[in-house]
């Protein structure tokens, strides 16, 4: 179950990164971090 959530989060982050080439840096740093930081940011 947790793997599915991480996969979905990664997919969303990748989609957002593709739309905005300015977030990839912050997103990459938060990728290993808990998913709670991504939605909060």
C-alpha cells in the first residue's frame, strides 16, 4: 500500500516538475523526505 502512495506522489511530482522547470530542485530534495512536505510546500 505505501509503495502505491509513493509511486503516485512521484508521478505527481514528476508531472509538476515537467510543467515547472523551477520546482525540480526543491522537489528532488523533498523526494526522499516524507510526502507531507510536498503537499505542504
